[in-house]
C-alpha cells in the first residue's frame, strides 16, 4: 500500500488572537493552533519543515523580545530563546541548519540551529532590518533606512576573509527613498524589492521564475511579468498582466505553493501578519537548543531558555552542523581556484544554469504566457 502524500499546511499568524493557525492546503481543514505567538510581519520561519520559529514583538513599552519554537504536533511553545535585542525579521536556510535574524538596531545574527551557537553577528544597517532573503550563499537584507545590501556568508563566517575586504558587504543599493518592506530572490540571482515609497509592496515570486505577485495597500494583488521591456510603452505599468481584488485592506503577506498553482494571501482585514506554506516533517526530534546571546569565542553564554521535556523524542537527528556548510564552502572555493571571495566575479557567472533545453524552455514560457493571458481575459478585474 502506497504511503499517503505529504500534507501541505498553510500557516497564518495574527496579531489579534496572538497565535498561529494551520490548515490543510487542499481540504481547508484545521490542523493545529500554536499559542502564544505575536510575531511581526516576516518574523515567522519554517526551519527545514521540521519545526516553526517565530520572533515575538515586545510588549508595549518593552525593549526585549523572545523567539518561540514550536513542534508540528504540539500546540504549546517547545523552546523560548532570549536574543540580545528584539528580532524584527527571521529566516532559515532551506535545510534548516541555520537561523538568521535582523534586529531593531540594524544588526544581523546568524545562529546554528542544532547547537544554538551564535556563529556571527554584524552591524548591517543604520536602522532596523526589515526583511531578509537567501540565495544560496548570498544573504540580501533590506532596512528601514531604505538601503539593500548583499552579504557573502562564506566571507562573513571567516575572520581572515573579512580582514581582506574593504567592505563587509558585496553590493549596496539605495534606490528606495523610504523603508524597504520586502525582498524576494529567484533563479538567476535577481532580487526584487518593495518599499514604502510606493514602487511596490509585499511580493512573492512564482516558482517558475517568470511572473511575480505583488500585494498593495489598496487590497489588490498584482500579477506582473518579469523581463518586459517597458521602454517601448507609454505606460509605466505595461508589465502588469492583471489584478486580484479580494481584500478590503492592505495585503501584508503572500505565499505560493511549490507547484505554482495556488497563491495564499494575508491582509490587514484579517488581521494577518504572516502566511507560510510548509510540508511538515513529523519526525521525532531531540529537545531544541536555545539560541545563545553571544559568540562562543567571546565567552560562555548565559542560558536563559525554557526547554520543555520531550521524553518521546529519543531519535537523534544527524546532519545539522557547521560541517555541512563548510563542505559546501570548500566545494565553491575549489571551483574558484581557492579564492577567499568567490562571489566577486558576479552572480550571473556563478549561478548560471547549464544551457540545456533552451528551446524547450522557450516554448514552455510561450505556453505559460498564453495561459496567463487567457486566465485574465476571463476575469472581471481585467485591466485594473
């Protein structure tokens, strides 16, 4: 008998009921509710689909915040960690080995999940870090000061490499006049940002890397084509294919399913602060480790976490260690002749996929364009 297909869950965090609700993506049936939780937008992260991490907003008048960790099968908090400052944005790498947080003072923190070690922290921006995105070894950060910076994690984790460079970041952009609200990366190393300067709002990229969805304060979700040459058009919005009018207030978050067929949106009319689509891995985990407040090289960290006993979790989970990251780093360094900064040659050179099946890809994109236009031809909001 074939095993049942993996369950896909939609997670929605709300600032109103201080919790995270999870529903089955296909059936709509409620799976579990996780309490308590009061996370800001972009402060909810699935850690390798094994558990959930949520940075908590401090209470009114408070200046400290916690990070809560939840197992998929338990509604209560499994671990509480107390970082050095409130974390405004939280992400994890796809394998769930590392957790990265951005703070209100412009600092970025990089923790190893399995040990809780703070591997490195650095001052990245002049003001609050509002959003983070990962593209392989590159970390992209956006700030309340309007700047966007790209960081090479291999360089950031190696002290000698940091001493050899003039600036700690690879690239710095300051095209936004107001705070950056979100960032998305997709195949080819292209980054799309949104800002309060009304150039764009919350967005999520289509997994096929050809169109992306942008949510606005007007409650609409815009479908926009990538790579459209607008220079030959008189209108600045010529790349907008259509819009979905389903919310009465600002769109706060978007998430697309892995097959690109379903889009989930959250809005202030909920109110909803975060939405995620995850495929939970319901495995027995050892008790999670608390995140340290200081790097181990600077002294022992004060243990200030509440770890709930989980006697049923007696199966060790292998692989979550810095050795995985270092092995991948060595592979990249070997490909670039031992250079301590392999990304200086540019994103397109390092991440370009082999030019195989280009003709089939071209035909696929043509069919996709036809499909998208046919869908919007049948929509009442066409041309909005």
